[in-house]
C-alpha cells in the first residue's frame, strides 16, 4: 500500500492511473457548446487527492502546472506564449473582481495574513 494519492481515470481510450503526493484532477464539460457560442460558461470541477499543497507553494505549483499544460498542448512556442498571456489576462481580471467585491474593512485582516505569508516566503528564498 502506498502513502501517495492515487486516482484512476476512465477515458474512451482506456484507463489511466495517476499517483503522487498530491493529485489534482480537473474535469471540463460542455466545451463544444462553449466553442460554438451556444453557452457562456464551461462546467468544470476539480478534485484534490493526497497531501494538501502548502499555502506558500500553492501559486508556484499551480503556475507550473498551467505552464506545463500550455506548453504540452500548443502547436508551437508562439502559440504557447499567446495562450499564457491570455491566461494571465483572465487571472488578472478575476483578481481585480475579487478585490472589488470586498468592503474596505474586509481587506485589512486578509492583507495582514498575506504580508505574513510573503515574509515567510521571502525568508525561504534567502
């Protein structure tokens, strides 16, 4: 028996097993409707199996996963660069939206937590 997370995915091409300290599995549905402009949203969900990602590493790990996925699914590096730029724009817009939703009094405690996290992160990189 392994102490690592393990998932088995059933696909039209057969089954695939993924094993690791942490396994992140995304599912996406209705992509065809979205690409044909029939729908404005894509149904997606995510599952985590195994060890939780440390808070201070979460952004780095997710960024690395996105970069890897984009590079491995792009025809060439120019397309990969464009896709990464497009993703960064979407993430920036979402970030701005989340901050706009907060009342001024809600921001300060979270900002203090973020500063503490960043201080720990910078010490780690020294």
